[in-house]
C-alpha cells in the first residue's frame, strides 16, 4: 500500500513524540522499588546516626523503603566508587562527607572516580563539629592549654586516634598538631566506633570525635571533652570552650554530610530527593534531635551543593598541603 508523504510525516512525528514521552512517563512513577543509600563508614558511626534519623521521613516522602548499605574502607572511597559506577536510575545514592568529596581527592593520587564530575550532588544535611576528647587516665589534662603542655613535655609519647587515613578527624587533628607544634603518633582506625574504643581502652590518648558520639562518654566521665573545633561554641556542649579560645586563635575545622547520586541522574529525580531531604531536616523533632547531637542542619539546592563540593575540594587540598598529611 502506498503511503502519502503527509501521512508519513504525521506518523513519524507521532512516533517521535511517543518516544520522547517514554522517559518522562517512566520518571513519573519513580520510585517504584526500594532505594539504596550507600555509606563508606560503619554502622553506629556519626554518618550512620544521621542517616537513621532521616530514614523514616525519607521513606514517607518517597513512598519506598530506604535500604542503608555499608561499604566501608579506604576513607569512604569504596562506597563512593560503587555509586559513581551505579546506574543513574534513582535507586542508588551515597551518603558522602567533606572527607569523601573534599579531602580524599587531595590525599589519594589516583582515585577511581572524580568527586565532582562523577556524581550528582543532591543536598547537604548537616555541618558536623568535632571535639577533642581524651582518656584522663592516659593524659590527665583539664584544658586544651594543659593538654598541649603535657604533650610538648613528652614528644612522641602520645598517640591520637582517627577514623581513618585522610578522614576529617585525621586532618582536623593533624592541623591541630601542626599549629600547636606537637609531636604525636597518628593511629588510624576503621571508623568512629573503633577509634573511640581505642581511647576508652587507653590504646590511644585522644581523638577528635563527633560531638554526638563523644558527648555520652563525657557525661559518663570515661572521657573528658576539652575543646570543640568550631569557631563558636556548640549548643549541645555549651560548657566546652572552643579550641581557638584556649590558645590556638583562628583554629577551626568542621565537615558536612550530604547525599549524592551517580552522574547523569534525571533532574526531576534529583529535585524530588532534594525536596525529601529538606522535608526531613525541617521537621521540628528531627531538627531538634540533630542539634542536640551537636550538628547544624543545612539544606542546599543542587547548585549550591555543587558549589560547596568544589569549594571544599580546594579548601582541603590546602589543609593537606599545609599539614603534610598522606596515605601511609
């Protein structure tokens, strides 16, 4: 049968329109199965605590289960690589940090991913301060100034723990050691719980730990909290002075937690996930809980978060260079 040119054009146009409509139609039913949130740090870590707080709200907003999958090791790089290589279908996300996307590019000479171009930044969740926590049975100091004096009196004697080479806790302490002119031994552990336990057991004298993780040990007396790493005091531990107040003017260090998708993620999916995060951290009970743990809730748009990642990459590169940190 002969088809007229006009009918041929109309058929082609309809087919094209139908073809273009398919992806949009597929996006309208997202999500239609559980979503996986990968993280490079262990269960019970500060990142995990924040994820668990947001989980019920995110599940309600998105209408699907949120499965938290732990792929620990290499300073969070294992989980980051998995998400960088995941399908951009909206079912795999990463709970990353300033360490995974700011610090690691400066520390690792050959990362298997680019922290900017291989991800779709969704939003920050919180800014996270650290606090200098000590085991008073190992080093009996009641202030940062006294701590510095005792460490200086015994060069190389004291060891500090971190959550791993190149993590925010490592670099924060390394910057502190450099500015105070101390000689200490760095002992990296596989995440916050192990680092904390090393201090509790007396294997190391101290750690820069998340306020939310260190506060219970400070209350119990098993640790002593000497100084927070932020420029201002933290509401959750108001009685703990800043390190800058105690003899190291200008000292400041904090990290953020945020959510990323793989590169190429559909903009509509990214925006919906962004909105779900905003809904979660703006809920009064969740917000109050985050603040009580020592965090500062912070939602950003996709573009704002992209700019944050870029700026932090440059900032941490300078810190790494200044303190001479390296992967051993």
